[in-house]
């Protein structure tokens, strides 16, 4: 693709659904989409490449929407593939724009100019995080607490190694959501639960939760579900049912911790 000759028309990088949701849970789906804006063409990749995990989190958006509907929870979702810019990375991170993905070269990301990198920051990263900030500010102005829950999926294997976990719970210094979720999930027979596995905040995958959660005093957690477990409608429904029950408990605990002075939101 000749970027200089490309008629550049920015596309929306973010969407907010159920913006007036009453639950204290705010759902975040960073890697909801494998969409490439027209200006980027196919980045030199095939249609099959864009179905792979390195382009998005398969199943994450459908699961997020089921949770949003069941909980009456706001949902912020990315609309552009992480191959253009990974909004769950700091702009300075080496893997915010990848030149290779799981061993696959991404020709359209090779040797980008500083100006092109900055354009992607301004058109993808900044609007995405501004939307989260705006939503949280409006909720705070209405006296509504916000607890951030990021929904991700992960591949069953990486670099030839199988990953045994059915799900992972990722959290940093704020364990208000993470620890109760781990306890509840581990109590379920046969479920293999990773604690800061298959990723941990130290791997650089916690940026959105750190920026809008830990750094601002909002409870925050990432939930990773192995993507083969949500590949079917039955799998999505089973995981949605499981997580809805646990997040309802978390929401109740958050409301109780706020004390009687705050308006009570629906769960």
C-alpha cells in the first residue's frame, strides 16, 4: 500500500454501548474487532490472517455484549484491529504497532515514519481512551461507582506450547475484584484458573486497566477466556452465565462498600 497516495479518511476507533447502564460494572473490550480502515488496505495480510488471534480477540465482543445485556452494564469496545494500533499498550511500547505477529510479517507496519505512528496514536489510541474517560466522568458526576472489567480471549497455544488454563484473572495492586473472582472460579470443579496467567501486568498487557482503574482508584480486573471455549454459541452462553453470576456478586460488594451516602444503582 502506498500510504502517501492513500486517500486518508479516519474511521471511528471506539463505540460505547448501553451508555446509561446502571450496573457499577463497566465492561471494556479493547480487542473487539479485526477491522482495518480502508486507508490501510489489508496491511499486506490475507483474509485468513485477519481471523487469527493476533488481529483481535475472537469471541470477546460477543461475550462482552452478553454480559452487558444481562448486567445492564456499559460497554466500551474498540472498532479497529490491534494490528493498526493496540489500544491496550502505551504509545511508546514496542508492540503498540507490531511489524511481526506470531511470526507473521505485517508488511503494512514495516518501517513506519514517526508521523505515521503519531497519526495512529491520534486517530486510534487517543479517541479510545478519551471515550473511557468521558464515560467514567459522567458516571462519577451522577454519583455512580465504576468497576472496570476488561474482557479478553487468548489462544489455546502459543509458540507451540499448549496453555492449560480455561481462563485467567489478571490484576495488579488493586485486588478488590481479582481476588474474589479467583476464589469463586477456583471453587468450580474442573476449571483451571490462571492467576496473572497466561499474562500478567508485568507483561505490558494491563495498560487500559492501569490507566483508568488502578491509577484512578477504580476497581479493575482483566478476565481472559481461552478462545476455543467461546467459539460456539453454547460456549459463549455458558461463559456468560458463569461470569454474570460472579460479576453480580462483585457489583453488590462494590455498592455495599460505597456506603449509604451514594445513590444505589441497579445490579
